[in-house]
C-alpha cells in the first residue's frame, strides 16, 4: 500500500480513526486527572577554590574546580548527603528513596552545580532542595579536607587542615507555583498521537485482510477486463429505481455512459445477445439489466429484456407487469415469445420469467432456449438477458455459451477478489465471452460534473409504476 492509498484508506475508515483517537485522548485525560501533581524545586551551587590572589593561582584554582565539579555532581544523590537531610527534616522516607527524587547536573565548562528535588508538596520540595545543598556542601568540604597524616607528611609550609574548595549557594530553592507533572496538554497530545498510530495500524490490518474491491481501477487491474461502467451509489434509488429520459442524476448518466461504452465495445463483432450476471446475490445485476435496457430503448435501439433468473424472477415486478406468462411458458411450448411479450415505456419489450420451474438449469441450457434467443436477436437489435448469480447456482453457467457477450456486475466494497476470480474462471471454462465489468454502488467522486444536474433531477418526470397491489419495484431490484 503506497502513501496515497494509505491516506485514502484513513479517510475511508474515518470512523475507526475517530474512535481510536477518542479512546486514546479520553484515556490520557483520565490518567492525567488521576496522577498526583509533582513539583520541582531547584537550587544552584558555585564551586570555588581557596587560592591566593595571584592570577596564576586563581587560574589554577579555576581549572581545579572545573575538573572536580563533574565528580561533585555525582555525590549529590548519595546516602552521605541524603541521610542527614532525612534526619534533619524528619522525612517519612528513606535516604535511598529521597535520592531517587534528586537530580544534579554540572553544565560543561562551568563551576556550577544545579540540584533539583521533586516532591508532591511544593513547600517540602523547596525545603529538601535547600537542605540537600547544605548537606552536600558539608560532605564535599569534608572529603576535600586533608587528614593530619597528610599534613604531617607534607613540607613545613603545607596548608592547615582546611578544604581547598568551598561551595556557595548562588540561588536558593523556592516553592514552585506550578507542577512539572502531569502536563495535561502534552499528555493529551501524546494520547492523540497514540490513538492515531493505533488507528493507522488497525486500518492497515483491515485493508490487508479486506479483499473487497474498492475502486473500478482496482477491479480492472485485478480481472484484466475493461470497465464498461461505474454506477454510483444513490440513496434515492430505492424510491426511484428506474431511470427515464427526463432523469438527469449521476446514476442515470452512469447508465447512459454504460450504454455508450457497450455500443462502442467490440465494434467489429458487436454482440446482440448480452447476458448480465454477478458473482452473488445483492450486487445489483437486475437493476443494471433493467436500466441498461431502458437506456438502450431511450436511444432508439430496439431492445428486448429477458428475465432468465428463473429461481427469483424480478423483472416483471420491477415494471409492474404480469409474471405468470413469460420465458418458461415459451420454453415448454405453451406459447410463442411474441404472444407473452409485454411492452413498457420508451418501446422496450420485456419477456418476463414466467412460472418458476422445478428444473431451471436444464431449461436454460437447452436447445429450445438457444432457439428463443436466436429468434429474438433477429427481431431486436439488442437482447438483454438478466440471469441468476454465478456462484450459488449452475443456471448461468449453462446459459453463458448461448449468449454473445456477458456483463459482470461487481458491487463496490462488497464483492471480494476470490468471488470475482471464481466467477470469471467459471465463464472462461464454458467459453463465455466477458465483454467487461460494471462497478456498481460505487462512492460518487467529489466534484462530479453531474452535480449541476441536481435541480433537473427533481423536475416532474414520467415514471413507470406498478399497478395497485403489485410489489414495490425495489422489493427485489435492490437485492439482485
């Protein structure tokens, strides 16, 4: 996954990102409120040498102090320093625990030592810091004071029993006004960052495990088939599933683009019998079939729509037509196709499915079915055949060789790669000619040029409605 794809995945799964960041920030806020405030009080010491007033001696003393000061800083958090402080201030702690709350540092090329004490009480932090400075000064001067044996062994002009260094306080510790911990803004920012990282990890994991096809480009790259149409998701489709000549919505224009692409595809060997199918139910194959047929009829192409989904026929109910007489009636020889053909607006002829037979697979793969399709192809420029899904039943596999081309409908973010692969391979095995794919219920791109048609889409337009008592057109169209 490249950076662009990763960012698109984050936007697409914005709810996951929002939940993770919300939980992480909430946890950081709760932890911040539960934490006991900690205050830091600091004092500063200056290390000086007891040298003469001679310039050389002063320079040597400065060099001596700088050489020693780093070692002095390491002595601050020791038991020699903290033990007297605990006894003096009568602290309810141990010298070792107190030492863990003390830090000392000596800035490079200076003779300064900064001592910082952390405590939950600001006044106590300042008192401990000042006491540590005093105890530390006494310890250093005691350590630097020569012993009597050293003085006796020295020359007669050796110095007396006096420490060559002295430590003076340059800045006394005062009670701090604000705590150094917790830091609410920093904690919340950290929580937001942790939440974002967690969300990014979950998004990458879900994208890795999610094999559904998100874009038409991905579908084309995966199948190697031309994408003949991208039908955007339209929340108003359940109320108005059928497009008409007066409809100028994104969805209607997408079907017109599909019609145009189909007309220009395979120019040298243009198919007249076109089967429309999908891998599984619920991908919108019936909706695609009926609206593609309406678009062709709208363009003046003599079109016949055949409902060959004999297990769950939906075309008749979509248009509000008679279901009992149709394809199965013709297949068993009880009527001719022209006798049961029904007409809808724009000159579209519809051959309904008829009564549901006990053996749809055998009927659809029969020589009689081939004769019916060939006869219809002689009377109409295009015959659109709506079929059953490929994977659940074998009906469409038997019918595929009789068609001159197949459109495979794939639902965006629903159909996975394995299902599409299996469907394409099944058509290839029986010699089915796949014209291309239709990417259905895709997210509409922002800034689409058909946004300007919105006001026209609301104008009154002729609608094909079902007769009183018939099922709603979307009862099954949206499911198929």
